[in-house]
């Protein structure tokens, strides 16, 4: 495994565990931290999108898409609807940024 894949796996596993602990084990402070983190991700990806930045894809698209759908579903079922929508928007923005970089790489 590449280090980028390991980083993706660890960071997204920690996020999924925090969603579970915060929203299903009723640890409200962690749920609020997850919500704040999701909103920060949305802002960061929006800024990257406006600045024409590109990022490499750490894992295949299908793995990333399944993870994102599962996490959005878990957040939505946990009744944090606005946070679920912001996570979905940030996932779409990240995909645009990554695909823009892949498209630029294909031109060369």
C-alpha cells in the first residue's frame, strides 16, 4: 500500500468511528466535533475548487464513493441532516477537484 492510501484509510476510519461514537453512542461533544470537521472540509474544498487546485486520487473512485455514501447515510440516519448534506457537497467538490487534475494529466 502507498502511504497516501494508508493515510486515507486511517483518517476515514477515524472519521467513521467518530460518527458512530458521536451520533449513535450519544457522545454529544464528539458529534459536534464531527459536524464542525465536516463544515471545515466543505469550506476547504470550496476554496480549493475556486483556486483551481488539483489533488491526486488516493484510492479508486468506487471505494471512495461507497465510503462517502455510507457515511452520508449514517449521518443522515443520525438526524444530522444539514451536516449530511454538507458532507455530500464536500464529497462532490472533492471529486470535481480530483477529476480536474486527472483531466489535466491526460492532456500531457
